[in-house]
């Protein structure tokens, strides 16, 4: 296999992998119906063990249960949230600094109160006669705005049981400039019996891909768990449905979240409270992932307050790192994470100097190309020598016809005479591939580029080029690359090499502009390097002296 075929194989295989993952995500079998269960109960004399808590699921919020009640709309400088008295759920969350990918005039909505495809944050208490995410709270409806000069705004909800004397106060605390929402719960036991405090916090979501997703670019959507022992663990909706979800169930640290392209929501319990994680299929295409905490026993006449923050916002690198341990891993680069982190660091540093993510992509691609110049030069030199030998290899093919044994023997003798290793450039090229794939994932994951312009017609580097200019340029550069490389002797391979630039051009129409820009710059630099090396080999090489 020569270098050209190797490159074609790797690029084509990587593209097929992306398309296969996208096809599976789009055409996954609909989940089977699961009977919705009522809210769990717990013993009033002793707190349930973690396994008992998990065996009594935290309740399945069926679509019919999402009844609208009294509502509070909270407006801060970065978000607009809607809280419903039914369950005390966070039903709607708009992130004011971001726009929808396809509808640029609409504010991006993370949580959504959609009866068909809901996505919401819920919480409650396990146990008899305690409020769950299906209970109704008292709430003063209206708009709660963050006052000028104030650091936070609070929305209180109250649940009470006159029969037992138990009062539960759930308060949402929104802070200025923050995507972190604190959910503070105060439980007051005015009754005669002790109460087991076993709160749970969960995220309920449909299994569909986020709006604006491209079939050609598969990104993970689904629950994720993090603990100190097992670190970051993604769980697919399909595995939850099949009962094959693999994640750490118990710990005294960590968080549970719901990940999608560019954004993440996560319940972030603080301290070393004993906790148990769960993920369940609820039926009708809905899933929940959550955490159950053990807050101990509350004696009659006493009260207790516990707070769990909820992060719901963009996957900005520095912001995630500062919010909670391991939350930055929600910005998933897969197995290339160790390589992707320094690449993003360099990209961000360059953007800080030039002030434009588009130019930062160009500069970083040039710097990477320069750093890898010696390796790529070896590969291009091998291809240049092979290109010069192509006419003589073609003569050998015509001479020996279908006698492949003699043809291969003659080719081997020719390579030996001309001191050419047909695989000489493979290793240098293979070494470079992880670097550029890591850069690919960095550009795909960087929410910092969402809404970031480059030049006039490119208003968002994470959206496709609206005028298809960049994909066309990418196609032209790909054709030039094919022309510079040695042509395969196999007619079928030659046809594939001719068709591939056209196929990639069509595919790149749907790619984010930032990714296409990266490929264009890389292609142009590769063309320049290959052309120079080809000319050096043609003018100064000694291959012409040999004869077949």
C-alpha cells in the first residue's frame, strides 16, 4: 500500500466512522414502553440503604405528569428560567448569550417544557409523606428580575403537610454572571416522628439530538457521571434502555450530568455526603439520570438545610474547570484528550492575541504544520519519488500484464535499484494523524467559537458556510492535492481518487465553517510543501538515470 492509498484509507475510514455514528444516533430503535412508577417511599424509622433507594426508583415523570401550574420567570444577566409549582421543577432555561444554530434570531434554549421532547431539572425527597417532583408547591407567580447592583435573586417555594406538621422550603438562588443555580432545601419537622432525609436530584430528557445537529457530525448526547475513583463516564440512552449502563453507582463524591454538543447540565453535590447514582428509562423516549443523597435523620422539632448547585450552561473550558472537579471533562475529546487539551490551550492563547477565532485557527494550523514539517517532508518526498516513477511502473504493468507475481518482483527490483521505500513516508504520516484529529475535535467542541465571526459572510464559525464558499475552496484544494500525488495504477483506485474531492466537498457543506477553514489551510500548506518537494525531486533527483 503506497502513501497515497494509506492517506485515502485513513481519511475515508475516519469519515465513515463519523457517518456511521451519526446514522446510529439518528436511526436508533425507539425505546420500549416502560410503565411509569409512582414516587418511591422510604422507611420512616431508618434511612434506606443505597441499594434499597435504587431499587425504589425516584419516580418516572410521564409526559402526562408535566402539568403546568403557577410559574415564576427568573431573569438575570445571563439566563431566563421558568420554575413550575408542580414539582418545583426547573422547566425552561434560556441562555441569553447564545443563539440557536439554525435560527440565529432565537435565544438558545437548554431546558425546554415541551410535552413531546422535554428536558428539565427535578428534585424531591424520598420517603412517606414527603414532597417529590410530582408534588405541588406554593409559589408566588410572576417575574423575578435580578435588581441592578444586586448579586443574586431568590425564588422560594413551600410545601407543607398539615397532617404531619412537616414543612419543606425549596429555594432557587440565581447569581449575577453565573450559570450555577443553587437549590437550597430547608426541612422543618414540626411533627412527632423522625424523618429520614433522602433527597434526590435528577435531570430528565428526551433521547433526541439537540436542535441544529448535523447528520455528518456526531457528538455525544446523554447522561454522564463523575467520581474520583472512576472519573468521567458517559452512558448512552441505548445502554440505559438495555440495562447495560456501566457507571459507578455509589460514592461520597462526584456529580451527575446531561451532556450535549457545546452545553452541559449537572447536579453538583458538595462535601462528602454519601450518594448513589442512577439512570433509568421512563418510557415514551424519556430518560432520567440523578443522584440520591443521605442527609441523615431529622428529629421532631428540628430543622435542616442542605444545598445542591445545578450548573446549566456552556462547556467553556475555564468555566467548567472552576466550577467543579472533573466537570471540564464534559467537554469530551475522547481518547485524544491528553493531546487536545494543549492544542486548545494554544488556540485560546493565540485568539487572546489576535482577537479572532478564525485567524487563530489559521495561525495554529500553520504553527502545527511547521512543527511537523520534518515528518511531513519525509512522507511528501516519498510520494514525489513515487510520482516520478509512475510512468515506469505503468510500463512494467503493460509488460507483465496479469502476471502479478512477475510484476511485483519487477517493481521490487525497481524500488531497490532506485533506493526507494514505497512505505517510507507511512510512519511520518501516521504520527501526524493524531495531532490533526485532536485539532478537529477541539474545533468541534469549542463553544467559545459559537457565534464568533471570521470574515464578512462567516458570522458563526460553528455554523455551516451560508454561501458554500469555503467548501468549494476546500474541494478545489483537494483536487490539486490529488493532481500532485502519484496516480494509482489500478483504474478503480484512480476513479476513487477522482471522486473523493467531490464527495468531501458535498460533505463539508454541512460542516461548521471553522472546521472547513482548518482543512483549507492545511490543504494549502500541504499543496505548497508537496509542490516544492516534487520540484526538488524532479530537478535534482537521480531517478531518471535508472531504467526498468
